[in-house]
């Protein structure tokens, strides 16, 4: 950077870093995707081409940034989990966020023609992003459970809404009013009794979303290692239960599920009782244990010490799956995903 009399403005830049020793997720959300999908003729209620396109964009991100071992996406969103000890760009918040979002957004028009060969891209969509801190493994697991439950709620609602509109002859407002006071079991009954649709037989790629994992894993079932958008795993036959208990949160929803952005639900915090000075005797500086530099990276280290992104590894194997993130079985099966 040139050393001039105007260089003082560099000091006005905000320098923000992601908290060390924490996992963190970068979540990308599409902006104005309702209008985008309508303009570009997406199939309702679900278009598998759009899902494969989003998966291809997520794969590009994971190939470029090898400190991401797990990603999950559904609809117009994707979340990428960074390792707890990542040193990418010295954990600079803005640098990480903008590079992930721009890589994903640039990949979308790049891969468009592969999945929509007969539909010209009329305009490029936009994506926003945020970083969510996940201090421990528990928060990391619960974050992805939360996103998958949200996927289930939205998919169930959309199945009901668009079947009422396209097969039931309802207007959009009539379908909205019909579903506004329904609960999850009632939506399942509506699909089965009126349209003969067993919700549990809706392809898992729509019900559960898409999971991308780095490296070769011991697979069971129909999951497969992919090099592109991938395909849904084969579906088995199932009887019509009231609902998919593994995917449904214990409380019934009485209102239309929120569309678009969703914030993390607040967690109950146990207040710490006040402690008197007598209970906390002062400690000598000599008694304080030294910090483990390998665990807590210094934030004031020069930028040259920060790890730059490596050249994309086009040979890296990424596994696409549509498994149940809510159960403990997934996290026990792939425990190494949170091991770094």
C-alpha cells in the first residue's frame, strides 16, 4: 500500500475477528428467490434442478476452502461449518464472510446451464451471508439440527400449499387461509386424504435437505460420493404414519412457517449466583497457568502469519447425503466431522 498523506483513512477500517477456539458457520441465503424462481420457471412445489445447482455451488466453496468439513443446504440457503482451530485469514470476519458469499454467488451463474439448459438466465440472483459462532460441539450439532427441522417445516407447508393451488383449484390466498391454522399432523392428513400423498415418501432430498461432507466415510444405505450436483438417494416404501417423528419437533406449529430468514432461537441461560470477594481470593500472577498457544491463537499476530486459502483441490472427494441430522446416530457415525 502506498505511503501517502491519505493513508490515515486505513485506520478507519473496522478490524473484526471471529472468536478463537470456536466452531463457526457461514450461512448463505438467497435474496428475492421467490421472484427469481417464478421468473425462471422453477417446478412447484420442489425443483430438483435447483437443488442440484445449489449443491454444485456449495461444492465449489468446499473445494476452494479446505477448512470446511461439513455443509448443509435446503431451498435457497446453505451453511458451511468451519473447524474450531481454523486460521484462515487470521479469522478475519469480513474477509471470510465476503469470500464465501462471493464464491457461492459466482458459482451460481457459472453452473446454471448445466442444470437449466433450456432456460436462459435472465438475471443473476443475490445472496447475503452471516457468521454464527458455535462455541462447543453441542451448539454445532444443534445448529444443523435446527436448519434441518426448518427444512422439514417449509417442505411440508409447500407440499400442502402448491397441491391445494395446482390440484385443488385454490387461489393463493385461499390456500394460505386454509393452512394458516393447521398443525403438522393436519397437514399430513390433508396431503394423504385429498391428494394421496404420503409425506414420508416425499424424496429425502426435499424433506431433509442436502449434506456435503469432506473425505471418504463409511457409508450405509443409498448415499454416494459425488463430483457434481449429485442425485437423491433411493427411497424405500413406507406406510402412512401420522408424521415423520424423527424430523418433527415435539411441539405442533399452528401458524404458517416463516419464509426466508430465520434467526437462532434464544437459549435459556442459567444466571450465575453473585459471588462475594471472600469466595474469590486474588491469585498471584505467578500462579496463573500459561496460555496454550497452540489452542488459543494470538489475534495480534502479523497478517503474514494468517493462513491464506489454498488452491482448490479438484480431486477432493465430497460425499452427498440426505440423512437425519436430528438424531444422535448421524453425529456418532461421522464423529470426525467435529474433531478438528
